[in-house]
C-alpha cells in the first residue's frame, strides 16, 4: 500500500480537490491517505476525492474549514475504508458517497469511527454522511452532530425509468448523535 502522510495543514486555493484519485477504470488502488491535516479550502473544493478508485484507506485525517465535502467518493469506487477521521466546519457533507448509472456505483465501503460535526456551512441541505446509490457498505460507530439535515442519509434511484434499485445490502449500526 502506498501511503501519503503529512503533519502540516495544507492551505489550498484552487477549484480542484486537495487530494484526488481519479481513473477511467478502477486502476488507482492500494493507496493509503493517512494523518493529513487539510483545511481552509475554497468554495466547492473537497479535501479528499476518489473516483473509480479501489482498495483505498482514508484514516486518521483532520479535515476542517472546507468549501466542499470533507471526503467525496464517486463512480465505481470499491473496497474503500474511511476510518478515524475528524471532519468539521465543512461547506457540504462531511462524507459523501455518490454513484449514478452513467459512472457506476460505489460498493463495499466501510465508514467507521469518524467524528463529523458542523457540516453544511455553505449548503443547508447537507448531511453528516451521505450514501447515494451505493451497496454493500457498512456505516458504523460514527459520531455525528450539528448538521443541518440528517446525520446519515441513504438513498437509491427507484424513481428512475426504468427503476434501478442500487442502494442495497447496506448496514448502518451503532452510530451516535
């Protein structure tokens, strides 16, 4: 596993994510993102963003004062572990996992032991943790408070034509608010 680890805050002022793994197919894999302090980003800028990445661990990071999501996972990402992160004072969701028919759906994620608070500073419909169109994901033992909407939000796309039930076999347990 390749691990990126820094101990200084990274002030960033561009429109991209601070740390981004993007691939046309799940080719970015076996990567660890650990021990980072990332803060003070511009509007719509996520701290950590994954697209079609696999076997990635995001552990022990401090993500704060952000203009976008703390952690954004999208596309066909799989086997991602998001654990032990402190995420607060963010513009959108603390942790956002999204899929869609055209880009694939995340699966087999573990989101546990994170402390997420004071989200939605720029967008009032934000949540602590969002799982949209993801499957076989466990969300457990997280502490979430001071969010404008749900602590944890799960949704699928059953109302599309034709319906696709792509938010299935998820486990949400032992989270605290």
